[in-house]
């Protein structure tokens, strides 16, 4: 039976005797396979993690520590586009386009899309920061569901059309992380766990 002691570390950090614990995670990229390096570097470069669910989730959270956004398309089922990642001048267009598509085929759009339309109609578009100060009934939408009946090519096109381009500083940070991975560096990220 495989025993991993990660749970032990988390348990120690979250113990009530500890008010705050700093946890550092090291990733030795020299031990990564060429395939893993390619998957991670492509996601970093493009800003879209389009790979397996667990890998995409890991990439998304790993890059938050480098203050880099990455759109999680893990496992081929996550089709939401966060509004903060949409070109500012295209937010209303993207929301209107998806809302119109969902309203046209109202039958069979699923509970989550129905709920999204209701929140949009009732409370409009909000940032995550605006939603923090609101009750759940006042929260607005913070993402755009890409219709699930879109083909993979159509989803990619929708994302490409509306995804905000990377700024120069962001491109430089992404290139630094990619170079570190390609050269087999040890990468460290830190978490603060509060009880």
C-alpha cells in the first residue's frame, strides 16, 4: 500500500496549536519528464492549461504564486471564462453573445446555465471583489460559460477572440518561469495556512 506523508504535513500545519504555518513546496523540474515540461510550458506560454484535470488544476494554482493567470481547461469539461481574463472592451459583447445563445435554446441548458442567466438578469456583471461584500442573492456573474455544445475548435476560437492579451511584464515573467523549468531548476512556492 502506498503511503504518502503529505497529509501528515497538512495535518501538522492545520493543528489548532498552530495559529499560522508557512509551508514551502519545492518542485525539482530536473526530474520532470520532457512531456511534463512541454505540457506545463505550453500552458504558461499560452495562458491556457488545456491538459488533464489534475495537471491543469496544479498549473493554475502553481502560477498564482507567480502572479500569473492561467485559464483552466483541464479534462475538457471546464468551459468558464473568468470575466477578469476577458478583453475589457469585449466583456459586454461576450456576455450578451452567450446569454442570447442560452436563451434561444432554453430547454436542456442545465441548472448551472439557468442559474447564470438568473444572476445576470437580476444582478448583472460584477468583479470578484464586488461580490465579496455582497450576500449570495446579490452576487453578480464573474465568469462566462462557454456553451458545452461548442466543438473544441469553437471553444478555442471563442477563448482566443475574447481572452485578454498578455501584457509585456506578464510575458517576461512567463518566459522566466519557462526558462527555469526548461533548465531543470528547483522552483519553490509558499503557502501561509491560518487557523
